[in-house]
């Protein structure tokens, strides 16, 4: 089992799955979601239209179309609302349900962006602690998944993850 940090644009990765920090419509948006839809091409949106959206904390899988990875796991992070609206549990569920879905599809590698820490405003340190702890915990029960990449775009998250995974 390997946990790695990648300082990269997630659309360039060759993992079995990349995770998209989507919204509940699953029909695209800004941030990493916009980047993934642009790079994967219009066929992704066509498949997403058939999924009937996704609840916060849940995850759904699609093909990856023009991307180098094989699948996209779309999860919906919580919008930060001060911390008393079940945000921590919902963010935990995003990482947990994405890994469970990867296992169900017998995937060997997955890359996560820093879910909810952009447009959705989740405090980065709190989100990083949840991400690392949840992934470590879930990996204990995985049969197929061998590698988890935290794909990091900004310097603040990079420093946080380097410390947490030291
Ligand atoms: N590769 C990797 N990480 C990225 C990339 C990229 N190409 N682009 C941004 N990030 P955000 P959220 C990082 O805002 O907070 C969308 O409109 C970014 O630096 O993409 O979960 C959706 O449709 C940040 O650390 O997602 C939703 O409406 C992290 O990805 C909403 O934004 C997450 O930032 C979701 O907000």
C-alpha cells in the first residue's frame, strides 16, 4: 500500500481512477471539475446526464474518455458552513465512498484532489487531516487498491500534506 503526494494537474495523471470534486448536479462547474470536463471532452457530460446527480458525501463512477486515467469517480464535497452542519462527516464520506467504489471496480490506483478546499471553502488544514486519516483507515480493508495519490495543486495544501504524511 502506497500513499503518495503528486504536485500536479489531476487531468494529467495515469492512475486507474481520478476523483472529481463535483457538485450535486454532476453536470460540471469550475475548479477541478471544470478542468476534468474540459480535458475529458463532451462525452463525459453525456454520461453524467444519465446519473441523476449525486448526494453530498456519495460517489459515482464514469469512464474517463480523453483522459489518460481509466475512470473518473465523481464525489460531492460539503460546502463549508462554519463546521456545525455535519461537514466533517460528509467530507469523510467522500473519501470513504470513493475508495469503496474503486474497490468494487477492482481498481489498483486512485488520485484525489483536495475535495471542498477550493470554491466550497473548507478550511484546508482540517480537510487535509480528514483526507489522510480516512484514506489510511480505508486502505486497511482494501483488497485491490494499492496506491492512493493526493494530487495537490496549491502550495498551502502541499505543505500541509507533506507534514501530515512525513
Ligand atoms: N488538478 C488538481 N487539483 C485542482 C485542479 C486541477 N486541475 N484545479 C483545482 N484544483 P475546487 P471544491 C484544486 O474549487 O472546493 C466546482 O465548481 C484546488 O486548488 O475545484 O470541492 C464544482 O462543480 C482545490 O485545492 O472544488 C463544485 O460546484 C481543490 O482542487 C465546486 O467547485 C478543490 O477545489 C466544488 O468545490
